[in-house]
C-alpha cells in the first residue's frame, strides 16, 4: 500500500508478480555423485603408498590413535646367571592389539603375530605409547572399517584425510 494515497503500489506488485513467476531451480547433491567423487579421489591417491600401517605420528593418511606396548613374560630361572637367582624375562618388540586377529602384532614390518592372545596369559605391559594406525575405508560408502587391523578387508582401502574429509562434507555427514 502506498502510505499517502492508501492505494496498492503498482510498481511493487509488478516486481512481486515477476519474481513469483520465475521458475526455481534447486540443485541437490546425489549420494551417487558423492561416491563417484570418493572413487576418483581414491583412484588418484592409489599412486601413493600408505605404509607404514602403524606410524609414530599423524600424516596425510586417515589414522586413529592406538596404544602400542612392550610386553614382558617371566619364564622361570635364568640359566645363564651364575648365582641362579634372576628370572628369565622375555620381552616383545613394540606390539599393538589387532582386533581382526585377536592377537598382538609387531608394529615394525614385517608385522608378526605374537601368539599371545587377548587374555595375555603370563604377559604384562611394561611400556605403552600412542601411535597412529591406518584406518580402512569402504570404497563404496566411505565408511571407516569398524576395527583397526593390519589385513586390508575386502572392499576397503587406505584413504587420505583430504579424500575422507571431502567425501564427508559432500554427504553432509561431517
């Protein structure tokens, strides 16, 4: 309404009519486009090497903090000790608990299974550090694998932080 005359403002009405008549185009990102983008990113990074599986510090790969340990087991008397009073202790290299194998595995390559098991019968932790373990990502959905394990699960791959972050923001899950 025009304040002075109390009549409708014709110019304003024309602008409003014109704006309502214009078609509205909305673009919505499809999940297929996001997956396609993830696949391109994964293919581009495949030339890179994601080793080592356990790293002393975070790097460009998608990793998760993991505890690594030195384990020790006493095995009776030390036969080489002249007095015969010392205990014979066996100590592992740095190891982490592999959820897939349900056993401790050496951090350094070649990653050797220790045959200690989850109950650690007779073993004790004598030192613990934080390291960074590689996270496997589903090649189709971009979802991280549920367990930290050295064996690459079928359909999963290593993923850089930038690929993962880009995919998550495209999906709106970030």
